[in-house]
């Protein structure tokens, strides 16, 4: 599948605070406040000379492995503060739970940082999320950047603070040699810079025959589907009512993806959507003799057939080269028509 | 109080259905013969065997219709699920339990059948049987104490199981309703209409073929959604055929679980014979039990 994307952006404005949406869902457990009842917090966009912290809330990474990312980000005019967890290793984790929580806490509290880039995903954010005190982040809002396992943090910030964050590639996806990066990879990474600089994100992709046309507007929320499922019932569970949901996943069996879409349905996450954006789904082949007999299209369309909102497939977000930066929590418009699907930041 | 379906008497009928994955009829032959030797009649549902070309034992409509027929049939006293796999989630919200509510019957199975256990416990407060299914009877399995424990349960014999202690056990005695099943399914149902409450109960968990990090993640979900903090006791069954990532996770399933439940002071036992292996005692979900985790042995009794 060789799809062509075109990417355009409009220069945006600085920090905005607005109230969006109304919560209709009551099933969420004791919470400090449902996201949609809180005013949206948009951290200040970055200026040349601002500092971005790099930390490992989940998997381990070495300093050497993040050097290409550091160099490129510095070439954009930003400074880097390397967290204590870079280079730490506790088996798969980037340090012990206590070390990872402390590093993230320190960065959230640090008024001199304007963004926190998670070095990589893997697994582990859920171990530290309840240890984090968000008060410092509320006082000094900053962009938290990452995807995959970092979906835990993005959802948690959306649910508890209604703070926007950036869903994008992380340090481990930056090419060792920027000059040799494939155009699509380079574009994906440059979209992080555009997001941080306050440009309004706008992505258009060619039509997919299975798309459902329509227009929907609402805050954009989402991330890794399996991670969203495992947040159900917790303090990080997201309310999707009135929102545009995007999902992606990798390495799952089709039956498991089907079960996850049923989970979305049965936890009330599909019924009140304004739009559904289906990103990359790299599936694990069915075991011999266990043909699931349904495609990803079948799975998704079957679950949304009772609703009328627009649905687009093949959006460039996921565990793949074309994984463009998305501003989680910010208002977007999804327009799906006979020619293309466009997701654009509004307001 | 949990409602108890009537226990079975000789001549009663057990219906066999496959509400999830496909199972060829021949794989259920030993099970059918054994049930008949136990003195029961067997009714074979349309979803056991059949001509389904894919993973499922039939379309959603076919699986739903077969299960619904057995639930509503006055002359069927128990429903044994032939196998698990995946599929109950797709039909659970369409099952009509109105006849079952008036005339409850034993629903038997595990793994994907956990969806039925949880859904019925949550919504209808009726006991179900977490137990071996049809393929467990094969390869001499029908002679095993685990398959026989299903017979004893159906006959109304009160369960009393023992197993050896494990170094990670937390000693103590707990009394409460027994609930549980497959960890992946229980986690998957959190936040849905089938989500079971665990407060004051004895929870049992087992799983198969999961990545270690995913077992950890699911335990964190149970913990963070409040499923673990007010238990009376916890029974950890088999966590078999676990998988690891290229970068090793660094601890095994039981170490993961030990760490997650470290802060609680209720009794916990590890290695209880409830699993995807042959060690799989019939457990009455929703029924009051006493769990004793001692110095020399673990006992679970109704």
C-alpha cells in the first residue's frame, strides 16, 4: 500500500483556554473531574531557545540511541534536557518504577521546560501514572509527547486535566542519519516541530472505498487501542462522547482487534462519537485453521453501523513510518468525502 | 444471595453448544459418551460440528440462536460449552435471559465462557460452573479428578479442593462468594454491562498464552479499577504458556502477581488447579466458599 499524503499547515495562535463539549456518560468511576467538564488547557507553543525534556516513563533507551533525535531537535532551535532515566535499565523498563516516576515528576514540575518528549514506548507508563502529582503540570502546562504505551499518559492528562498533548513519533523513531531519512519518515518527524510551533495541523489522505462520508467536529482523542482498552474502569479512562476518536495498534490478532472494538462499544465509547479515525493496524496472521474470516474493515464497520458519523481508514498514525503528529484533546474537524479524508485542527 | 440452578438427576439433559470457536463433533465424542455414562441425556446443538468455514462455530446469529434455544428449552437442565476461543463478547448483549431467570440451569465452561459467568453473576445473581469443557474428556481425561469434579458439582456435591502451598502464598482464611475466570476476559469486561463486582469476594484468575507485560498490564487494570483492593481472598491458578518480549520482562507471571498484590493483607494462594491445562477443578461461580491458605496446604471449600 503506497499512499500519498499531502500535508499543509496554517500558522496558529498561542495559548488558548476554552470550554468544550458536555459529558453525557455517567459510568466513569470516582474522578477528579471528567475531562469535558474542565476547561481545555493548551500548553504554550514553543519558541526558539525553549527547552524540551526527554524521559523514559516506559521502556529503556540509551543516551546513544537518542542522540540523533537530540541533534535534530537542537537544529530546530530548541534546547534539550536529558532526564535521569535515559540510560537507566531495569530489564525492559527505563529504570525502576520509582526512578521513572521521579524523572517524569521532576520534568512536570520544572517551570523551565516547555515540553516533555517520551524517549520511547514499550511498556510501563501504567506503573507510574498514579504516582504522578499533576499539580506542577497544571501550574506550568507543557506538551507531553509520545504514543503507543504513552497513550496511558495522554489519556490520563485528557481525563484528569483536559490538557492537550502531542501524539507522535518518539526518539527511537528518529533516523540515525537525517540526510538519508525517507521523505515520509522525515515529514512525520517534522510534523512534531510544526505541532510544537503552534501550527494548525491539517492532514488529508486519499479516499478509501470503505470510508463513511460525513463531517464531524470535536476534541480529538485516542491512541493505541489495546492501551485504551486496558484503561477502562480506571482513573485514566477517557470519555469519548462528542469527540473524534483515533485508534491504531500493532501485532494483534484480528480476533483480538475485534474484541477491542467490542470493548469500545460495550464501554460506551462508540455511541457518542463525532467521527472515527482508523490508523495503522499491523495484524498478526491468524493461526492455521483459525481463520478469523473478517477483515479490519469488516470489524470496524460492523461496530459503527448503528451510527452515522464519518469514519476513515488508513490514516497515517500508528506503528509505522507515516505517523504524523496529532494534538490530542484539541478541537478538530474530520471531513470524509468521495475524494479524500481530511483531519484538521479548528479554533 | 446467589440463586442456585437445580442440581442434575439421572435422565436429565445436558445441551452442548459452541458459543465461540469452532469444534468438530468428533472431538466431543468422548465427552458425550461420558456424560451418558454419568446417566445424563445429551442434546447436541447446531453449533457443535457443522460447516462453519472460519474461526467461529457459526455466524453470530447461529451461535446466538443455538445458545438461546438451549437456554429456553424446558427439557434441558444444563448447558455445557464445547469449547472457548473467542466469540461470546459478540453476542452477550443479545442473549435473552428472561426464561433463564425464571428457570435457571447450570452453564458450564471456562476461558471465553468467562463472559457468561461474569455477565450472569453481575446481572442475574445466578450460580454458574467454571469447569473443564468437552476436549478435557479426551485422552483419558474423563477419568481425571478434574473432569470428575464437574460430575460431582452437577450432582450437587459440595466442593472441597486441596492443593500444595507455594512460596508466594499469603496465609489466612477468607469467606465469600467465589467469582473469577480468565484474566484477559475479566479485564476486557471492565466498564461494560458484564463487569463483575469483586468486593468482599474470593477472586480466582487464570490465563494462557499471554505476554508477561500484558499480564502485568491487566493486573494493573484490575488494581486501578478497584477490583483487587477489597477482596476477601485471591486464588491464582495457572498462568501457562506465557510469552516474553525480545527484551526480557525480567520477572515471571507469579512474581508479577506477587508484586501487584503485595500491599493487600487478604489471603492469596498461587498454583491452584484452575487453568488451561488438565488441572482445572469445577468451581461454582457466585457460591459462598471458604479459602484457607495454611502452612502446609491450601483448601477451598463450598
